[in-house]
C-alpha cells in the first residue's frame, strides 16, 4: 500500500517525464501544420494534391503521436521499460475512442501501475525469462486498452453526444451563454472530445450558412495556447525550461488556430492550467458574441483576421481571453523548485532496466 501511495505522490514526476518526451512531437507537428496553413492562406486544411497538404499530413502525423508518447513515458516513469508498450498502445486507444490527451494521462498512469506490480509477481524460473518481453507487455496492454475501450470509451461517447445536443439547444437561445459554453469546451482538452464538440458544431453552422457562431469559436480555439505562452513569458519561475521553450511554438500554433499548443502546459499541471484555459476561453467566447464577430471559415487563429467580420472585436475578445488565461495560470501556479526542474529536460534520467 505504501508503494502504491508512493507512486501517486510522484505523479508530477511521472507527468513531467511524459511531457518532456512529448514536447518534440507537439512542436514538430504543430509548426509543420502552422506553416502549411499559413502558406495556404485561406484558413483550414489545405486542399489535397498540393505540397501544403503533404506538409499538413506530415505535421498531423507527428501531432497524432503526442498522446501515445505522453502515455508511454508516464508509464515508463512508473514501471521502467516494461511500461512503454502498455502505455503507448493505451494512448493509441485513447485517441481511437476520442479521449484525447486526458485519456493518455489515464492510460499512462494505469499502464505504469499495472506493469509495476506485474514485475513483482513471483514466477517459476522457466517463465522468468519471458516475463519482461511477453507476459508483462501483453497483460499490461490488455488491461490498459480494455479499460479505455470498454470502461471509458462509452461514457466519453455519451458525453459528447449530450454536449452536442446542449450546444444545439443553446444555439436557439442566449448567444452569450453559447459562447461561454463553447469556450469551456475548447479550453478543456485542446483537440480532445470536448473541444471537438465545439468545433464540429462550428463546422455545422458554417455549412448551413450561419457565421455568427464560428467567429466567437475562433476566439476560444486561439486563446488557450496564447494564454499559456503569455504566462510562461511573464512568470518564468513558474515553468520548466522545456515549458518556456514550448511557449514559443505555442505562439505559432495559436496564431494559426492549433489549440494543441496548450497541451504541454496542461499535461504538466492539469489542475491549475485547465481551469484557467477554460475560464479564459469562456470569457473570450462570451465577449466574442457581444461583438457579433462573424467567420465564414470554420477555422481559428490570427490568420483569420482578413476574413472575419469585425476583426477589431475579435482582437479585443482574444485579448480578454488570453489575459484572463495567463492571469489565472500565474495566480494558481507555484514557482518551480530546483528539484522539479531537475526532473525535466536534459537532466531527466530514466532507469530503463527491468530490475
């Protein structure tokens, strides 16, 4: 029991291990996608058959690996090399069921704990040699994937369906409340299922020729990475060196509407960062409706300014959202201690033995 409690006392260390390995995938994927969108110049995914579409595919491939890598190295922090396979495949299932990076954190912790205790099982000598290469990875993977597929998958799908219906109902009522709800969803999981509910609803309204929802949506999708980056620039002592470096790429991703730029910050400190991004994006969405921002393209980011209706209102709404997000993060986060900084970046040491 003490060992189990010790694992979760070190949750921050495990998360930081996952984040430090995930950041290169976020940066590489996000920057490649950002370049593709900026080169296209019309917002959204570039058309197939162009070099910009190929670049977008390269970037999205790297970005799609971030959740499995996050999950794998959280598990590895707990169970050493034995946790990598269950963590990685658990992260893949998390993507398949639409659980996003939050699901990846769950599968990383679960896979790590399962493999940690499987390593302690006493087996006959005849089986000891195949435990680390067959039994532990297979059993750990089945438990992790099964939990995500059959226990979390259905509730996530049900929640997404329910939230879509709520959005449709709000669309016929108070627009300011709709904007706030859109922000809460967009600022919660950054490309995950809740974020996708808000985005999908925006695509549907634009397809129907209604542009008043996609305008505030652009604010809510743009604000989280920019707010996290601003906080990292203003309060350097509250962020690790890798987070401060990730802030630079978060600016680029925010400018082209890639909300995933906030994930390194949220994965490292979810209890402080996620409420901040939710509240900030909610403020931006509500203010965006007050300014009656319109957007004929279901995309976000500063690159959308030329096509927006009331671009000044967009900038004011975005400034409010980014300011609230950054302010709350700075208020809630504590200074990074020297020991915590040492568990990140180049100083990170991971024992990859099975012993």
